[in-house]
C-alpha cells in the first residue's frame, strides 16, 4: 500500500490534513509535526523554549499530537519509521533535503504574513525562507512539486513571489471553504463589534496592544465589544490589558467557535488573521492591517466544503500516475469539484 505523510503544525493545519487524509482511505496515511533535520534546530527544540512560539515545538506540537492521538491517527515524527511515496506539506518554509526526493504537495492553510523588506532580501539572496521569522514566504519557495492555493488571487500572489504558476492549482482551503454554515449557530450573543487578536508577541514580533485596543474602542463607538483571543496567546496578560483599556462590559473569549462569533457580529476588527476571510465571506464590514481590497481578491473559494476532496484528488492522481512532476503536470487536467467565488454563492 502506498504511504502518504501529512505534515502538521497548528491545530487548524492539523485538522486540514486530517480532512484530506480521510478522502484517501486506500492509502496508508501517517502524520508528523513540521520538523527539521538541522542539528542546531533540533537542539533548540529539545533543550530550549526558543522555538515554542513556532509550529516546530511547544503548544503547537503538543496540541497537534493530542488531536492525532484522539482520532487514532498514525504518528511518525520526523519521518523515521517509513519510506513515503508522497509528503503533503502545510508549510514549505522548512523542507528537509531528504524529503525532496519524494513527491511533495503543499497545501495553503491560511493567510500569509505581510511581505516585507526582509522578505525581499531573504528571497533575493536565496536564504532559508524561514529567516524572516514569519509566514511571509510560505508558498513562495517553489520547492514542492504541486501547490494547492485557496483562490485564484492567491495563485497569482504565490506566482508573483516566485512559485511556478504551472505548479499551482486552485483547490480552495479546508476549514475556510464553507463559511456560510456558521450563520446557523448557538452562540448566545449577537450584534457586537468583534475583535480577533493575533499571537504576534508570542511569536517574537512587536505589537502595541494597548494602542490596538484603544483603536477598537474608537471603532466600536459605544457599541458592545467582544474580543476573541488567539489560541496561542498569553490569556492572563491579554485579558488584563483588555480590562484596562476597554469598557467594563467588554466580552472576552479565549475558546469557542471563532467563525460562529464572527457570523453573529455586526463588524469585525482584525490584525493579521485568516479569520478576516470569514467576515468578508459573510458580508461583514471588516478592518484589517492588510489592505481590504487586496484581501477581497485573495478570499478563499467558497466551494461547499469540497477543498479537501479537490486536494485529495490531486494527491491520488499524482501518486497513481507513476509520472514525475513535469510529465504529470503537462498531462493532468485538473477540474475542481465546485469552484464559485463567494460573491456568486451569496448573490
């Protein structure tokens, strides 16, 4: 039986990989948290907490592997137990050289960070794409054989950043491809201005959180505020800051269904968060540190939850073809199961 290794990261990435694997029951599917073969990186993972804010270690790995065990999925951390016929990546920022001898597919898992001057320098000098310390170069390394993008806008974005357009297929993005389903929910509040925070400080990036809270209060202009904290945030610190700078009746949630909360809000305020797409797909007025017009072009396909099937179809076809990448891409006629842009679905 052919073997597939799915590379996991955050809980969102892990859930997406699980969805794809469920569509491939005829293959022997295994899972591993994103890993490196660098002795230095592995020393840091084993002996320090420096990488605990990344998907290589810390709570990300703990939560991912807890999810895998809960669903009785096979774990092969570091790809040491088996030889694989295909590796499905959630990030191409770290792809060990020994894994590049295998067929590889990259799956977009969310928004990528802002492309900065540092990103340009790293790209121009052909340095490791993980050096900017964020996801700005995720999807732009051109290392994997095939890239699965959330939308036509993202296909153009990754192509512009350096990935061969012929390798990019627009499949939609699991977990963000059927957002209208969240309009029916049991979340007890509605009509508030919602604020979705990020984990910038936990991932060693600067943020002036008091200023952001004050801006959210200004936008709300007396309306009820609801803060949904990023799962990776320092809850005690974030809660203390919100209580200091926001009105006393502000609602604060660390857990719960973020998409349902967005469905019930009247306006959404975000920083660098993929959930901005939920607000856009559901017709909410949104605020973001990204350009909203650009986000509109990038918004993931709303394809009634068929993205995992689309990606699995590509995995299956690539594996069963027996062809190398270039031969396969020249002969494969990819057609998504359902690919309407969200405006077409809504209107």
